[in-house]
């Protein structure tokens, strides 16, 4: 998402970060493989069902909706619509510096019946002073939100979201990506990224993850259908990365260079090339983004109303569509074996070197 930051939000974000930046105590509870943390608690991964993997709904956007009750009502409406269309889980990739409001997420999940997975991590809107933090400090904060809770709740993150603006990583972004890799290895929680695919940004991200020894199977590179460069996409899929094909409707934007149909056709090409297990579907919809809703009135439903019907029309099988919308998220968001259970503490000790 590309919402402009304002001073108030940055101040709030800084406050939240300061709250979280205390020492992480370790002492993690056992991490259960096959379990996904949602805003309403742990869920067996087999119950995720049809999952939209990259959306922004855990934000109260009070400036748009007037008051919180109104924001809750609007969000619950949208989520119920999506449930009626068959969506069972939404992964929310809104970290602290893009107006995350975890209690809002908990409330709208409870009232709509939509399962929501929340994230820790960092977008690129954090105050500049954050760039002075060490990789170890950032890692600690991510692990804290995974093992203890987000903001001052016990609601735990089920995914780590990190973002880089371009094809080249800034030093600050590189630290955040290294921290994501270390937190993922320590806890078994997967990583999702914001990627500038038109600049082949996934390559620089992959280089950092691989230098940190993170298994590519634990990483999804978001916004991968902002490009139709099949050499770039197939290379990353072959290396084991999951490609977030979450920008179909972004092709409706007047400034977009790739039309939405082309963005969906890339999914078919990847399926045909044997990479059905390396794909996610989503919208990168932003609750309260009024301008965006004018471009795409279908919002969160674009996947079910446009993307999936078009995939069927161009010959992607029902079975492959099910793999992308159900089986891939089930495998990816399950907490992996080898993380947690005290290994987080060991990893944190090792980072002290
Ligand atoms: Zn996003």
C-alpha cells in the first residue's frame, strides 16, 4: 500500500514501537507445527480454507469513517461479503507503521466470522530514527510480537511482513529484512514481503534471505504480478519462493502499465510451467482507501469476481485454483517445525556475537 504518512501516525507508531522495544524475555511457549496464530487465537492450519494472503483491514481509518463504530460496521460488512463469496481467512499484512490497530482486527474478526491472521514486521514508513536500530533490536521486536503479543495485547502475529521500495535495498531496509529472516528462523513463522517487481526487487530480497540461511519455502514475495517478466518470476519460483499474485486489480489503475488480464495470465503461465505450488492469490485491498475503491468497486471481492473466473476462462483447472487458494496457504502459514521451542532463545543468543 502507498498511503501517505502523516505526523500523527508516525508519532503513534513511534509510541507503539517504544512500548514493544523493551527486552524480549524469551521463554517462548511451545510453537506448534501445523498451527496458525489468528487474532482470535491459535487455529489448526487445516481450518484456514480459502485464504486471501495479502490485505489491509486491521486499521481503523478513523479519518475516513468518522468514528470507530462506523469503521467496525464498514469492515464487518466487507468481511461478511467476502465470507459469502467463500473466503474463510484473510491475512492482514499491516505492520505498526501503516496504522495497524490490532484490537480493531480482533473486533471485526469476531463480529464478521472471518478468520484473520495479523502480522509483525515493518513497512517503509517508520520514522527515520528507526534506521539507527540494530538488526538484533529489530529481531527482538518481531519475536516479541510473535511470541508475546502485539501492542499491549496477547494477540500474536502469524506472519512477518517486510517491505522494500525499489530493486535495490537501502541499508535500513536490509537490516529489517535480515531481522525478518532471523525472527522467522527463530520462531518458525513465515515472511511476506512488499516487492517492487517491475525492478526485479525479489532478487535483492532473496539474496538477503539466503545469506541469512532462511529457507525460501518460508518466504512469499508480494506484488509479483506487477511484472510479466517470466524469466524473473520462474527463476524465483524455481528457487522455492512463493509468488504473491496479489495485484490483479491494480492493473485497473490509470497509471498501471500492465492490464489486469495480463497480470492474471502470468498466473496461468506459472501453473503451466509447473509452479502451481508457488502461488498466492490476493488483492492488496486497503480498508478506508477511498480513491482505490473508486478504481475498483469490487474491493476485497476482486479475486472471486474477476481473477478466478478469468483463470477458469483461460484454462486453469478447478484443482489448480484450489491448490492456490487453499492448499498453498495451509502449507505456508503453518508454523514450521524447527522453530520456537527454545530455539528462538538460542538464536537470540547467537545474534549477540
Ligand atoms: Zn500491501
